[in-house]
C-alpha cells in the first residue's frame, strides 16, 4: 500500500479506522486530539482495556490492544496483522491507522514498512471468485502518528518504507511460488527483472561457466536434478560508494534432501529453501531504490536438490571451488555445499563485509524457536552491529559461537572435512563449515534463518508463508555502517 502521514484523521470514504491503544492508559488521552472523544467513547462502549491481543469493533472504529507500555516492534507488527485481518473485506478503499501517544517514535518508525505491507496477500493461484473475496488493493494507508509527534517528521521514513516494502513483497512472492513454477532459471529471470528495474547490473552463470569456476559443491548438489544450476550475480555500484558489502544467499528452489530423503510430512515446505537468495536480491533492490552509498553485490548459487540415478551419494567426495575436498556425509546438508563455493567466489569483489543468509538447519528452530534468526560470526563488531540493526527493525538475531574447537566435529578420514558433524550443535557445525571458505581477513557473518524465513501459520505478526525476514535488518545495517563517517 501507499503510505500517507497525517496529523488528523481524514474522512476517507470507505476507509476503516483503526486505533492502537495501550493497557492502563486513558484512550482519549492517547488518541490524536481531533478524534479523542470518538476513540474514548468507542473504547468505553466496548469495555476495551487495551490488553495485548485484545480486539474490538465499535462505532466505526477497530480498537487494537498493545498491552502495557513500552511496546516492542514485534508487538506492533503483530497488532498490525490482527487489525489487517479485521478489515480485510471486499470493497475497502483504504485504512486509517491511529497510534497511542505511548508508542515511541522509533517503534512507530520501525513498523512503517509493515504498514505498507498491510494488505499483502499471495493469491495468484486462487480462483477468480476467491480473488474477488480477498482484500483487493485498498490503495492507501493513512497513518496518524502518536500524539505529540508531527506527521511531517516521518514523511521521509514513509517513502523509504514503501521502497523497502516493495522489496520484501518481491521476496515473499518468489518464496511462496511453488517449485513447479520456480526452478533455477525461473528464479534467475525474476532476480534479473528486479535488479535491472533498480538500475543494478545482473549476470547469471550457466552450467558451463559454473564448471569453469570449478564449483564442485553447486554441481554436486545439482547432480540429481533435470534442471541445470545457475549462479546469480547482481551488483549495485553507486558513484559515492563508501565500501563494498557482498551478500550471499542460499538458493535451493526445492529440497527433497537428495538421496538422504526428507520425511514426507515436511517436504512441501521445501519450496522456501531459496529464501536466502530472495533476501539478498531484495536487499540489493532496496539499497538501490534508497540510493545507499555502498556497493552491494548479491550472489546466489541456485539449484534443486533431487534424488536419482545421477545424484550425489552419501560418502561421495566433492572438490570445492576453493580446492578443499568435502566428504558428503548427508546429502540433505546441501546448502553449505553451494554456499561454500559462493563464499570463495566473493573474494574477487574485495568485500569490506561478507554476510550469508540461508535456511540452513532445522536445528536452529530447536535452539531458538521462531522468534529470531541465528547469527554466527567470529567478528564481535559485525555481530553487534547486525544484532542492533535487527532490534531496530524487529528482526531479532541471537549469536551462537563458532569456536575453533567445533572444527573437530567435521573431521573426515578421507577428505579435508565432512559436511555434517552429527546431531549435537547442528547449527554451529553449519556455521563452522562455512567459515572454512570465507576469504581470509574479511569480516563475515552467517545468518541461519530457517526458523523465520517462512511460517506454517501467522507468527508474531509475520504472515503465513514467506516472511521476507532479513531484508529490513540488512538495509538498516548497511545504512548505519556505510552512511556514517568512513571507518
């Protein structure tokens, strides 16, 4: 949706009005002065207390509880989703969102991209009749900031939020597309269209070029698939660039597990195994749209992981682009194999920072649940900066160690290393594996987003399906790292 800021509640015909209110506060005092009496009357009529997750409709208002102050970006995001369900009706032309005075300015700013995604729906595969019953396009979301805060102070942030929301919507769309319609070449086409539309350069290496680059990990994972692999390279290079950030994303368009076949009940979710690739290209597009003063390179090794007579077998040994050999202990630990080739390829761009994104391990959900992504990095400053960016955008990260002692778990009798290290420390083993392929001296971080890149059902304000997690925090990190004084 388009965002509009206003100090008053407009009388938009057909628009639904929503007030976000805190528990324990007078709703009249918290609402903007022009609608103070109306909100107070609606809250009293509905016996509305403002508790977290409380929702009521009264006298033309939808009242949405935020709980006790202070409110977090995650709670605001969840409240937006609840309100969105309430007003998702045919014929709606717009929505007006009013915020309690207890909402901090930075928290309000952080949810602007989510407000721009207020009406997001992936319904391209629904019948025409069902499409008509979906939300449709309400066009504009008018946001009335917390009382005491001027709308004009947030106008620039709203415009930036629209650009960010467009990138996130693209990531969600490609992530939600099923594997029969989104193979490696399809993802390449979508990424090219996005990158070129933002003025970025794009190149896709085909199988012959991948072979020339000696990307044994990518070729090994692709061996069982009828669809050829691609290696995607996007580059946004402004004249005022203050440095280079290389973003690497795992692009498994469908993951059967290969010979180490996945259990059938969870296999349908494996269309989301390319969300790392979606994240890096969405971040590239957002950086270009916002004109950030940093050269951004997006790299994505893309393939399916399928079983078959030509597939890589457990026990096979692959020679990676870096020259290291890897014994394939489990063909379902394929993401680290393709990322290893991409991390070594990144060296040619002389990055000031290197970040990879991957739905790498199921173990990260066991460790952290679905409230945050896993972060592994030997660089304390980089880890702290990424965590701070995630807190600001409501995309939380939690740091796990990559101590040298974990390297023992990956020892192989026959090769330089194995691709798995057993059940214990599964997420850490994945990060330690990737660390072996990072160019020497380059600050590097690995984000395991397997638990937050997609959801079976709505989670903490994220929609069911692909979430687009990571795009916002990446842009926030790049802005902080490269828009300030040069390091």
